[in-house]
C-alpha cells in the first residue's frame, strides 16, 4: 500500500505519525509527505518550513513541497510514486 499525505499545520502531525506507524507495522512503503513550501517569517523574512515539513525532515522522511500542486514536476512525482490512497489533511494548494 502506498499512501500520499498532504498537510502542513501542526495539528496534523499526530495523524501523520499514526499513518507512519501503520505503514511500518504492515511493511508498507513510507508515505509520500506533501506540504506547503517554506515561507518568509519574522522581521528578517527568513524562510521557514510549515510544521509538518519541519517535523518530517527531522524524522528523516522524504517531503516534497511543490509551489503549485498543478505543476508538471509535482504531478510527475506523484504519478511515479503511484499512491493507492491520498489523504488530505489541512492542505490548501496554491493554484494561482
């Protein structure tokens, strides 16, 4: 089973952890984690990853952060991963 997980805010880290645990228990592939790209934050406008991307990277999980969910590069990556299931949890793609 291949799962793609789309989410960015802190509130969806726990559900993602549960999905990862299930994948490991069943010897499934680690989920493809899709999160928003880093955005400027603070006075100095330093790029900061959203909480899900920051957490996943700290766990040495692969994260993709497309600028546009409709970009050919991202869609090719998603097709190549070939998910059986896509879970969307608080992910709002930038389609403009």
